[in-house]
């Protein structure tokens, strides 16, 4: 069993990370011509799983797949195991063990997830992590590894060094964090009076000071926090027989946000990996979420539009016309947008937006003659971060059924006052009393009348007000992707 972990003293905040989901990883692999293992029947290993907040929702949503999570924190693993038992899950297990001590049969894992681990462990563990990925992955398996990147990480590294000096005499977690936050406030005040400091360390000091305790203690004040350049990470991975595939956020690899002159300069760099490094220089990237595959795969690094045809697509799109009635602007999550006057593209994107939060199969969006143009447009939209691609779309309901249902995990999360995990592996927080009380009742056994009967004693509302509020809350849950289909299968 692993020794006591600092994560036992201060628990790390956990949540679901959609960018680590097997469906996301498989869709990106498909874009590059790799037939990754199907998300619905795969084997997943998470290194540094914490209390299972990322892995447990996958196990609930993908009962045909198996999941293993390891971590050195006794408290986190015990909590993950308790949740597993509470939910009655048989396709997932958690183990308290270090990455150095963990062994797995060769080729027995399809997806390895290491989120928030690589930069925060010693060099020997980083090497072991990559060796474990190489040994564990099946032939077309994928490893997700996130890490702090340079050159964007330089200001944060400078602040960490200052904070390490400031809190060095203090060992206890709470006083250590209090002292560090005090120093950041002092630095913020100095930045307000110094324009040079305001442009360099000031913004980063403000961002760090706003981190919750778990993140602040284990990231900002961590004994190890090793940012590195992209080319250094790629070289390390290559030494273990792994090659770079792409980023989990595909839009991060695109040049479109740069001025035209810089785009042309980068396009003249023939080596795509070298081009990625220069892109980091120009964007001052500070964090990467890199996907790795075996170097035995003959990789086509050019995404092909025709590879989208077997996939599905989803997006929370809004649209409107400007002065030119023939042009429509579509806006997606995070402010991504596209303006087009192409009737086929307009119709396709409107169908995708209207279907949200469900996904539509791309092959169903047009005729055989239209499909090439549709795939080309959707690849551009995907590169811009406007839409998401799926190999196996999540099972969810966009309409409120007679007896609405959410997952047992969502009901448990609501009872514990935590962030709810949707069927799309994203988080949702309910900030109203009706919504919070409602979630626990949505086990698929109650119709509207029964829900009102159950809610009425605890809410100071008339039945008419409650009925209206209930419908509004249910529609909100459906729109977020929390409601599940009536049929469990």
C-alpha cells in the first residue's frame, strides 16, 4: 500500500473532464484514420484518479466498458470505493497505489488518462508514467496526458518560486495557504502601482489567488511543478515508443486565431511537430492536453473531411442574421462563431443546434452528393471549436418524459451538494432549492403529480406555482443533458 499522501491532508477538487472521455479520444483518433477501441466496450485506466469524480460517471454511462483508477491518497480512494458500492457498480475498481508500484499486463488498456499528474510528480515518476502508458496501451489505444507548458508557464513558475521562499518555514497546510494568499495580495497591490509588474506577474497572481484550496495547495504550492516545452515532452514520449497524435482540445492546434502573416510563417514549417512548438511560442501556451499513440502506427497527420461521415456531431448553437439577410452567424460554446451564406451549411448547423443536447449522425444530414460538402464544413467548424464530434453519442433525453429520470450518480451528487455530472460528461450546478430537491426524486418512478406531492411539503409554494416551477426545472435539466431515456437499454 502507498505511503500517506499530501492529498489526504487537503483533498483535491474533482469533477468530470469531458476532454478525457473515451468518446472524445476515439473521435479524435478517427479524424486521423485510427480505429480506436469503441467507447462502449473499452478498458480505461486513470492515473491519479482522486475520488473518482472523472471515472465514475464514465462507468455509469458505459456499462459495457471496464475502468480502473489508482491514486496514492487513502481518503480519496476510500471515498471512490464507497461511491462505487453505493451505486452498485461492478465495472469499476479503485486501488490505493503509486504509479511507480502499479503494474498492468501489456496491451490490456485501451485508454490511459493522466490529468493533472505529469508536471506535479518527480522526474522518475514522469518516466514511469510514460513507460506505463506504452506498456499498457492496446495496439490502437490512446493515452491522454496533461501538463504545464512553456513558455506560457514562466510567469507562474516565477510566482511559485517566490511563494516557496515565502512559506518555506510553514508546514501546516492551512497556515501555509494563508501566508501564500497574503503574499499574492501584496504582489497584487504592487502590480497596481507598477505598470511593468501589472503586465507580467500581476494577472497571474490574481488568477492563482482565486483558486480553491485543493487546487491552490496541490498546484501552486506543490513541492514539484515542472512545466516543459512541447518538444521536450514529445521527445520523452518518443523514448518510450509513443508518438504525438493531437490535443484533446483540437481547436488549440489551429492557426486561425493568429494574424495572417504569422499563419503563413508557420505554414512554411514543413515538420508538423516543429510547427506545434512555434505555435506554443506565439500563443505563450501554458497548458497542454496531449494525446499519444504507439509509434508503430503509420500516422496520417492531415485530418481528412471524409473521415467525419461515420461520426455524429453536436453543438449548443445559436444563430441570427445581420444586415445581409442571406448571411447567418452561428455562435457556440465559449464564443466560437461562424458566419456563412451557404444554404446547405446553414440548414445543417440549424438542425444540429435544434437537436442539442443530443447528437446527430453526420451521414443523416444530407444526401450522398451533399455529404462531402457537409463533412468539409463540419471539419472547419470542429477546428474552430464550434461543434463536437462523437463515435458513440451519449444516451440522453431531450424531452421530458412522463416519469423523468436522471442517473443514480446525479442523484447521489445532488444529495451531497456537489456538481452534477450530465450524460455528456460535463458539470452542472443547481442554484435553486426546487431544482436541488427535485434531482433526488428523478429515479423514473414518479410522474408529475407524484413529484409535486413529494416536493410540496418542503417548499413554500402553491401547487400551481410548484407545477410551473417543476416544468421549468425539468426543461432545464433536459437542456443540460441530465435526463436519461425511459428505456435503460
